[in-house]
DNA sequence: AATGACGGTTGCACGATATGCAACGAAGCA
DNA sequence: TGCTTCGTTGCATATCGTGCAACCGTCATT
């Protein structure tokens, strides 16, 4: 919409590929060097771009700081964190929290396994959207049409022989997940790693986040992991209750609409830092 | 330098404080609503800004992905990581790696303590620049003038009674660090946490990164932690050797210039995807 | 229901502002 | 020394971003 800003922002993914010099940036943008220079300078002033000693540009520190602040201000994360820690203390495995945004699903919190074997993942990293338990949970209750459209658009990389192979299989899997209210990933991303997950439900009754427990085969078998399901669902429900007053599994929360549930229900859904506009 | 881009980028830190609606953004920027709208739309198209269901804007997913890619393309980090893991396995404590950029020092890697007590820090988070061991190491071998200028410009928050109180004390501390080639933070940031650190030396002989081991008092006393110093320095030197062939401590690397050290020295200093500067 | 207030959105005319050009400066190389 | 390459600067042009005013949808109030 705004040409100048558009060009400037296009520099970021370009630099994410690796450091580049002025000439290359100008070339890739299709603009004159002097133009690229001015854009880079502006990005530099805001700390989004850093000029290293060999004069080439790369992504800058402020980007981290921003991503940092962004993830910390997510209210679901705030509420969920203690529950995740709690769950981790009970079962010892890696616990993840993820949200769906735009066309990606990404981890926003993680509590590391207490076992020496750890899986590779990082907060902010987009998940394998076609196989991860959390991704299935979040996409499962998208509106019908969106779900179909998304499924068509996706790639279906075969990480392992048990990865979701195509859109049809994926939609079928989503239907199952939607119905049962929980999801698994049994070796679909990495041969030896299994996950089970459950959704965090928002005020509108849809999944606002999803959590999962992951463990490698060498620690527990898939069957053993599945015995944790009740615990995982209870944790997810506890988060949902605190976040929105609704829960994903069990009886629908009519009681939330009926009398005054007093106990733990009507917490403020969003936690705004300052409310200065009366 | 470029007004439009400047304005657009100013939105990011603004949203980092928390979600905001169009009106607030326009007001904070001092521009008309329609202008703010166009800027936000452009940011949105690039995924840097996300519009949540209540129509308010907040920072978007791509920011995470970018920060992610940026940190992963740092070559020091790549080289250092296995050494950090190794060190963690030997001593059990939290290990950090940090770099200096612009006017900040920030963590770019971390291996969590194996003890239940963990300290709060996160990759991408700027460190307490006046007290952290890694910060002292990185600032210690800045050119004289830059160091003085920086020291004057800084704030000196008294996190604890042992925090660096002012510029004079800081410069003196840096001189010590520079001379001895390692640094400590004994309760200067959090009363009960001690750190020791050592620098990673680049091809130009200056610190390109710094690493540290941190542990709370309840696990090991400061004296006990100091006994790890040789191990920490050896690890930092190993990283330096692999990264640039030079080391920080011990005899100056004449031998690196003399015969062929065969063993572990002349690794490619930078791992650029494409080497376009011969 | 009707009214008003509020926040977001659109189209447009104006001119501020981003653009490419050309010339300059600074390294690196033969 | 001359040549090439790359970053930088000043400037005239017109493109592109800007603010205005009007419009629309939603919500709250009477």
C-alpha cells in the first residue's frame, strides 16, 4: 500500500537470508543504490538492521528485542505459563504452547524436558503445520471454508513415513481432532518423537492456543504417553477456564451462562497494561 | 532519513508495549488516522503486524521468524553452540553466549542449567550492560575513546548494592577485565546470582562474543564458581580457535603464524553462505 | 426504533517527499 | 599511477504519501 515502506520492509526477509552489501540490496529491490541506501539507513536508525565491520548489512538487535516484547505481552502465554510448568513437573517431558496466526502456527512458550534427551524447537519457530499436534488442534476449528482453502494451499512434506501425505488426509485428521477434542503426532515429524496435545479455548468457543507434551520413544512409548492424555486435557482446560471461563472438553459450559459460577470463571479476558483512554 | 519508513517503523516499538487500535496509533505517531491506517496495512502485508479479532493491532508472527533466522545465521553462534553444551554438561550450570551490537549487549544463545533453580533470561534479551560479565568483556576492548563515550552515556541502575555505581567505577572495572582476560558478576544484577565469563576472540584480536556461566548462591558459592574459571577460559579459547585461530588468554598465537599447527586451528573464520569478498 | 457517538474506511487534490541521476570520494588492484 | 568497484552526496523532478472530509458499520442511549 505504501511503496516506500513496502520496499523498506522487503529488505528484512532479504537480509534474513544472510548479510548483503548495498549493491545487492539495491539490485534485489530493483531500485537505485541511493534509494536503497536511504532505506537501509532508516532501518539502521531503528536498529532493525546492523552494519557489520565489513560494511555489509544484516538483521539487527532490535528485532530480537521486539520479538521478545511481543511474545511476552501475549496474555494467553502469561496465563498458561504456570500451568505448563506445573505439567512439566508432573510428567517431566517437554511442554509446548502454540498459537495460530495468519498462515502459520508458532510456539510461544516452552518448558524443557527434564530428561537429557531434548527435542529441537524454539520459541517463535513456526511448527510443522501439517503434522504437529498443536497445529492440528488450532486448524481443526477454523471455519469449514477456511480450513479447506488452507489445506489445499499447504505443502505436505514427508518428514517421515507417518507424516500427513496430502490435503485429503489432513482434512480427515482435522475432523477427527475436532470431534475428539485432542490431537496426537505419533512420529509424524521426527521418527522417534511422539506428542499429545489439547486446545485452550477462548471466549468465542474457539481454540486460541494449543498445548502439547512431547517425548522421544527412548523415554516413553507412544502408549505410555497416551496415558498422560487426561492430565494434558485437564491442564488445557484449567488454562481455558482461567483465560475465558470456557473449556474444550467435558460438558458444554451452560453453567457459565446460568447462575453466578463465583469460583474461577469470569477473569478479564485481556490484560491491558494501561487503560488511559476513558 | 525517510519520513514514511521512519513513521512506519515507529509503530513497532509502540505496539511492543501492547495491542493498540488505529486511533491510538495515529495519535501516538502524530499523524492522521488515514495515514496510520495505510502504514499499518503495509506492515500487516509484510506480517510484522497482526490484527487480532477485536480489530486492535499487535506485533506479528513474521517478527519471530525473522529474529529466528537472524540469530541462526550468526556464525559465532553456530560454532560456539556445541562447546556451550559441552561446558554445561561438565558443570551443570546455565551457559550464555552474547554479542555486542550498536549500544546493546544481547544473548544469542543459552544452555539451561540442569539444576531446578533457573535464572530468568532469554535469547534476544538485552543484558544489564553495566554489570553483566559478558557485557564487561565485550565493552572492555572497545577503542579507548568509544569506551569512554559509552560509559558516560550509560545509566547505572543499582540492581543490588554490588551493582556498578557510575561511569568511573565501570571504566575501572573494564580496565581490570581487559587486563585479566576474564570477568565476573558477583551479585551485581541479582543479589543471589554469580557469573564468570570469558571472551571469544575474532580474527582482528578483539572480542566478537563473550560467554559466561551463571549459578545462584544456593547451588554454589562465588568461590566455588571461581574454581570453574580455567574450564570456562578453556572453552572460550576453544571457540576462539575454531572461529578465528586466535585465543584470548595464554601466550599470543605466534604458533598460529609459524608452522602448520595441523590440529585444530585454521578453520574458516566466517561461514558466509557466499564468499564474495576475496 | 430512532438517534447519536465512535472508530474504521475511502477517494481525492495538493504538495511534501522519495526518487534516480550524475558527480564525487575512497579503497583495492594491476 | 591509472583503473575499477563500491559507497556517498546534492539536487531537480514528479511520484507518492498526506490530510481532509465524507461515508459506513457498530454499539449504546433515549
